């Protein structure tokens, strides 16, 4: 039995360097991440996000994102976001 409570939080992908959206390459990085997630055949029940609070990252949550067991962080690194 669930309560269907949702909480929207901005996260930073752990171990991945991506430019800010306001930077020249920011929109491309966002598009690459969206493309990775859209090509996953999953329901939200199979999206797993492991987070930790990082004081050195402007007090944001830092996360490793998995979709159907695929590490999205590693996929972004493989796309050149190191």
C-alpha cells in the first residue's frame, strides 16, 4: 500500500562532470542525459536513485542513477562527461 507521495529534488550525478545549463555545452549535456533515460525500457518502479547529501556540492544531493540495472552515471562518463 503506497501513499503516492512525490518530492521533486535536483541532484548532481556522482562522478560525472556536466556543464551548468547556462554554460555553452549545458543544453547538450541535458539532451544527452534525457536521451539515455528515454532509451531505457522501464517503469518508474525500476528507476533507482541512490543519493547522499554532499556539503562540498553546494549542499545538493549527489546521486548514482540506475535504470533497469544500467548505471546512468557510467553511461554519461562514457559519453565524455568526466
